[in-house]
């Protein structure tokens, strides 16, 4: 599954480019939302199927949810 790391790295590059190039800001927010909330959703499904994970995985879930929701809030604020 080497593509999973590659897609995350490319997504990170797009997110960073959205900071520097204002024309990519919308795409940057969308990519960030998909990556962060996608990983959080996967962790939630895993939590439901496998039970409670260790502390580090819960911290990762919380940070992904916070970053995903923050990016969604920013996306809505630039669209309004």
C-alpha cells in the first residue's frame, strides 16, 4: 500500500501550496478535509470494530477531527 503514503504526501503538498497560491486555496481546503476527516472516519470504524485503541491512536483521532472540522469551517467561511 505504498500509494496511501504517496497520496497523503501529494495532498500535503497541495495543502501547502494553498497557503502560497491563492488560486489553490479552495482545492487546498477540500483536500485537507478529505484527508483529515477520511482518516478520522477510518479510525472511528476501526474503533467500532476492534474496540478501544491505545492513547496515541485516540490522540491522532482527536487531532484529525479538529483539523478536519477547522478546514471545513474555513472552507465554508471563504464560500460565504
